[in-house]
C-alpha cells in the first residue's frame, strides 16, 4: 500500500508544481514558463504512455508491464525539470517582478 502511494506520487506528483507555484504562490517569470511547458508536455506524454500501456494490456500482450518504463521515464524527467525550475524560482527571490500585483 505504501509502495503504491509512493509510485503515484512519483508518477503524478510533479503535476502539482506548476499550479501550486502559479496560483498558490502567485509566481511569474521565466521559471514559471518552464514549469508551464513541463506541465503541458509532460501531461500529454504521460497520457500517451499510459494509453500505450493500457492498449498493450487490453490486447493481451504478455509483456505489457514492461511498457510502464515509458510513463516512469516521463515522470523522472518531469521531476528533474520541475525541481530545477522551482530552485531557480526560489533563488530569484520574492522580487516584485515575479509576483502578481
């Protein structure tokens, strides 16, 4: 059960980085643009990877579980990019140029 929760956080936790930074923290700037594109592209790639896994499983392919490497690779890359962008936002500080008026 704990392993399932950890896998869900790994696969989908990075999706919370952009909305939380944008609407909860009110951040703007180049780092937010990187987070936004990571969110959009990652969401599309993650959905495509999960659709591929589901299609292989539904078709009866015995090695369908090996296709889970695609969503995991997308999630790992999205986590790395999101953490780097969040670190850049944090280093930029709370200047007025990065906040909503």
